[in-house]
C-alpha cells in the first residue's frame, strides 16, 4: 500500500514538471473564447497556426526572459560603386 502511494506521488510530481516545462516556451496563444493562455509554442509560426480558424492573438510569454533573435547568417559585402575610369583600356589593334 505504501509503495503504491509513493508511486502515485512520484507520477503526480512528474506530471507537474512536464506542465511547467511546457509553459516556458517563448510564445503564448490567447484564444478568443477566453480560455487560459497556452504557452507551449517554440516559434511564432506555431502559435499563429494554432489560433488560425478559431481566433486569438499570439504574444511573447511574460514568464520567460527575453531572448534576442539569432544573428543573421550572411555577411554584408561592400561593393564599390561603378567607375568607368577604372576599367582597363581596350586591347591594342582596336575593334
């Protein structure tokens, strides 16, 4: 009996940690029907997909710290403006 009670407590605690972990995602969906917000979305696209058709709004999760978006993966390469005087002369002998 005691073993069964301990197993029930362990399972209940495991269930609570999963629910708390799900609430730490960066985006929350507040549905238009007034239900409590669902903060289990890793991306804004996932959140928007869940509210499409039923209505609602997606916001940043106020319970998580702000994380800046990742830096762009490209580097800007400076290109000098076109200068016709910098072109090589035409080959000898003309055209």
